């Protein structure tokens, strides 16, 4: 089985290293780097999705997608557009209808912060703002019923905003289960890597 782990905003492929270390074999794990090169002028969600779609298309057999936050949005989008390609779907701390007010306030905060604050991520301040702005109108509400594969919804118990969205998703996606991760915030792959790996392995072995 091919498991693709997709990182969130402010993370990188390395953010999955600890979780990967706890996963049992034989699972073929892939962790793509999401972000575009500095030469790309258009750093929008649509451009990012097109690159992710192209990445997934290299695999000829069905794939298992697992994404956190922004990565979860990309996986959800792909699962809707390519229903026959996705064998299983795992969404961690994922929104299906972007909270516009939250993104707007977030961008205001980002604009006030010095650029050096963003050096820990793989994105510049301007690119993060550009990406978040392009996501404000994303809404998959009317297409969630198209997801036919087994779906696992995960969220840290301290991630209250995304916990509410995960609970709503569990009611809207037919073949889905919801698990709340204790002692975890938004970045479950960092806060509870071992527990996450155990849950993923159990779900994949069903």
C-alpha cells in the first residue's frame, strides 16, 4: 500500500519523520514537499493543488492520502476530484469550508509581524499571506457526499476550531469515523507522533 503524508502550512515533509519512524512495515510511505519554487509568481491554492494533483498522478495504483490542515484540504480536494484513485482518506485538523473571518484576521496578524518570524517555515511572509488569501472562498460542502472511500477524521483535543469542523465532517462523509487525540493541539504529527502512527496503522490494516 502507498501512504502519502501531506504536511500543513508552516511545516515541511520532515514534520512527518517521527510519525514515519513509529509506523510498522510494510507500508510504502511518501512525504511530498508542497511548496513551489521561488521562481513561481503565482503562489495560490489552485496552483498548489495542481502541483499536488500532478504528484499523485505519478502513482498508477490506488493511493491512501493523509493530510494535516492545509495538507488535509488538498487531500480532501483530490479525493473528491479523483474518487477512483483514493483507496482510503485520513484528514487531520481539516476544514472543508474555509473560515473567512479567521483567515482574514490571521492575515492581518501576519502583516504586522516581522518577516524574520517566518524564517522557520519554508515560506516567506508574503507567500503565506498570498496563499491564505487565495483559500478564503474554498468550500467543499456540496461535494462531500461524493467521497465513497473509508475516511478517518482526526483532531487534537486542544484544537477547538478544527475539532468542530472535524465533527461536522464526520456527519457529512458517509463512511467516516472520528477520533479525538488526547494531549494534542493542531500539529498532531508533532504533539502525538507515536499515538498517530498507531491509529494510522490500525486504520490501514482494516
